[in-house]
C-alpha cells in the first residue's frame, strides 16, 4: 500500500472518530445544560419570572446586539460588563448589605471580618443551593433573595433606558441612551440576565452515589463549572480545571516530542532530487473568462477590509469616549454594538471572499477546463455576496436601533451571537451561495478528479473535499432556532467559528498553496501530496475536538472539559514547528531568479507562519487550558489571541492568495512593488504594536484583578475607567495608524494594476523587487 493511500485512510479514520466523539460531546452538553424554568417564585408564592419572560428577555438581548454589547458567560464584547457576572455580583452584594442592615451596620463592608465570613457562608448556601423542581419546572427563591433580585433588576431597567441616574454608567459601557426603549422589554431583559447568573451560581445536581460514612463529600460545581470567579458566592476553579490544565501541558509536550521525532526521521531521509524550471510555468497560463471575472472579488476584498479597519477604529475609540467620537454623538447613529458587529463580521467576510475568489480562480487554472456558463456563475455569485452583505448589515442596524420589532428580528435582523449575527434569512442565502461556489469550483476541477491518476490528483482531491466541507459545514449556523437553549446554540456556533473558519478553510488554503508551488515546479508533486495530507492529519487531530475548548463554561459536564483541554493542546503542536515551513517557503522564494515575481506573496506567506506560531500558538495556548480560560475568558487577552491569529494568520494568508491570483490576472503589467513593501511592514509592525502596547498589558492587568478580586471587578466600570486603562487604549492609536497606512498602500497597489497600468518593457523582464 502506498504512503499516500495510507495517509488518506488515516485521515478518513481520524475524521470519523473525531466527529463521532464531537457529536457524543454535544449530546452530553445538551443533557447537562442548565434547565429553563417554567416559573420563578418566592417562598411566599409571588411569581417573579415566567419562562415566557426569560425567553422574551433573550429576544430583546439579541435584538440590541447580544454578545456585541457586553457578554454572556464570557462570550462577547469587552467594554460593557459580562452581564452574567455583573448580575451575580450585584445580587450577592444586595443580599449581604440587607443582612448587614439587620445587624445595624450600614453595609456588609462595615462589618468585622468574623461577621463577614459568617454572612458569606450564609450567602453561599442560599445562592448555590439548587431549588429547581424538575417535576413542576419551578425555581423557588427566598423572599430575601427576591428583594435583592428586584433591586438589581431596577438597576438594569434604569441602565438600558434613559434614566439620568445611570447616564454616567451608560457612557462608561459605550451604550446609547434608550438601548431598549420599551419598559416591558427592559423588564423581560432582566429575566434573561438573572437566569444566566442563576446558572453561573447554582450547583448542578450530583448524579453520583452518596459517599460512604466518613468519606469526604465531592466538591459540587455550578452549571457553568464555577465560572465566573466570584469570591462572595464561592465560585473558585473546580478541581477538574486544575487536573486537565496540567494534562493539557503534558499532551502538548508529548505532541511536540512526537512531531520532532517525525521531522528528524523524515529530514534524515533527505529530499528527492528535483529540477526547477528555468522559467515561470505560470507565466504562460491561459486566463479564462471566469478567471478574469474573479478580479471583482478581490476589489470587494479590499473595500471590505478598509471599511473593517474604519469600524475597528470607531469601536476602539468608544472605549475612551463612551458614546462619542471626538465630540460627535456617534452612538445615536452607529452604536457600539453595531460598529463591533460589522467589524467582527467584516473580518470574516473579507477573508472568506479572498479565499472564495481564489478557489474560483485556481480551479480552472489547475484543470485547464472552463465549464459552460462558468463566467456567468462567477458573476452571479458576486452579486449575491453583495446583496447578502448589504441586506444583512441593514437588518442588523434596524434591529439595534429597535426599529425592526422582536417578531422580525431573528429572520431579518440581529441574532446576537458573536460571528453568527446575521438574520436567519441571510444565513440561508449565504449557505445557498456557498453551495453555488462549491458547484462552480467542483465542476472546474471535475476533469482532474475523473481523469487518470496524476501526481497532483490527491492534492486536487483534498482541495475539492475542503471545498465541499466549506460549503456544507456552514449549515452549522442553521442548526439552532430562535428559542434553542443557549448551551446548544453555543455548541453549534463554535462548529461554525472553529471548524468552518479555523478548520476547513485552513485545509483549503494548505491545498491551494501546495498546488501553486507544485504548478510552479518548485516542489515534486509526490512530496507535496504527502506533506499536505500529513499536515491535514496533524491539524485535524487536535482541531476537531479542540472545538470543545470554547465550551468549558456554557453548561458543560466535566468530560467535555477533559476532551477540550487535551485536544486543544494538540492544536498547538504543528504550530510549534511552523518555523520549518517558513524556512522551506523562504528557500522556495530564493530557488530561482524568476521567483522574484512572487517575492511579496511569499513574504506574506512567511508572515502567516510567524503569526501562526505567535498569535495562534503562543497566545492561543496562553488562554486555552481550562484554568487559564477560567480567568482570561472575556478579558483583553482573548482579543490578543483573536487579532493576532485572525488577521495574522487568515488575513495574511488571504492577502498572499490574492497576490498570487493577481500575478496571473495582471502579471503582464509592471508591478511597482513599493506599496506592497509598505503594506507588508505596516501590517506586521502595526499588529505587533496593537498587541504589545495595548491588548497584552491591559489583559494582564485585568487578569490580576480577576484573580485577586473576582471576574466582575475586572470587567467593571470602576476598573476599566481608570486613567491607566485610558492611556493603554490610546496607545493603540500609533499601531492602528501604521496598520491603516498598510491597508491603503495595498489598495493603492491593486488599484494601479487596473488604473493607468504599465506593461513590462520586454517579455520576461522583471522589476526590481525592493
């Protein structure tokens, strides 16, 4: 059996087992999810909330931007608080202060330490005890807790309205006035916030047998595995978080050791002798009508990229001026939740469009086959993408401005789930568009797939399978409904964000780059095939089950924590040796004089390797172990990983792919690469400054605050409005400006290829590649 066939069988077995375990884990998450009560009552019989109230409150939360304004269970925005943690802390303080006043003290803080300890024990028993009755669907609360709950609810009803008493806090949270103008909706919103806090502070029922006489009682954890850190209610890291964090480090070390052994073994065997062509094989590539039509995709990529940067600057500025931008009341027109929604969605959209355009370009280029009506299909899909972007974004604005109504929001407005915000109609539209893309790419590759065996057939097959997965796995966004349990929504949402974006797009990009280097004649097709299949196996071995590391604190059982910790550590393993890939790519770029034509695409690909190691590897593993994420989730160390991995890896890769395609589309034109040089260095320097000057120090300060005082304090206005925090946020400006200069330079370079282009002076001539 050939080594290629063995790798294919190994990949197939890996995916079957991994997805089988992932589906099993989903079943466990659904089983262990915190219950949604039919009613919440006081001991005296007063109905506090009904299920309808809580469900309606969630609809209100989604319509105002959901996770884009603050967060729930740690997932979402970073300027406003985590509403679950904030409510839990406020409710605990209300109860402690009420008990302190019964002892003639002005507040809990005024009591002596001994009495404080006693009341904290009383509080923990009151709040952590699970009073949910599954038979009746009822949660019964003490009258004292209901009074505390009512006071907290009044605070939120004031905050989300237009009450002058909370105006300063709204500004600190970057909330527009009258975020929720309807009083009944604000009341329902408090029901949803209370339920998420109840799940975070209430112990999950123990399914284990009772301990024998004299045996210690196992420590119980809340539905969210004791997240967030809240000293008042006894929320501290569960024992399982310590254990599986330690094991994740062991898995990481073992994985790096095995990969090092494999690299040493294969390196010792040496590379096959290979003759590099004397001229660029792709210089004579026939550009088909459909390939030429992909140019407009790359124009859209640049337009979306520039708008995304502008919205990112506005979103960051909200953190220091609240509702304004240099004196202009921006929140009345573009609230923070909208700028952040569009900023995060555009990040995924422009990168995805870059890769979709690359697929449409590369398929006919590799097969030499132009199917009938292919150009029409490429143009039709482009128009559909524009309609989706404009329609989805318009619906989100109408929803956040509370002009759409709750009845229409789910289908046409803002779903409120970070990275999956667009209304369900637009998700269906995008899914159909991806199926069209899959069809267009597949029909162009079909002659190669059906034809006789060739050296590159396995790589083309992997490219096609990744295309199929990209098209089909977006269906994960369609797996939840308007009232699906939030734990189930989070499970499917991370299928979309982690598997679709970080998984199959990664395989697609790896296959595309291998095909390009093979087509250029730089590497033997056999070696490329083995390398691509092995890289896919290594990546997917940790990538599929690594999805679970996003789900530690959304109502999951310990088994999911164990799986997520173990396999997310393995995600870092191939990144630890990414330097070998970068060096190999650099050697390819220097292997022959005509490769100077591809210098800047190669350099962008090397940047991908660097940020893979730093952003995805180092900063990713910083937050991925359960114990780390317990304190860091939703702090600025999370966007430290997000920015450096999303743009540093996927964004840089998207730009590299675009430049490779442009070499074919406009390769006969003279390339003035000075703007590319500016763009490359501005992107890398700007991203580094953003990470080092702001996100890393700010996130570290928040981490220390969370460990010492609890999570709610690390996200509070009291902490986030300190002068040093403002200074750190302002320190983003130099890096953002440098980064923006790079984006403008890249756009200028591409624009000049179509506006007043200059042809090469002589066939085969190359410009100085400064």
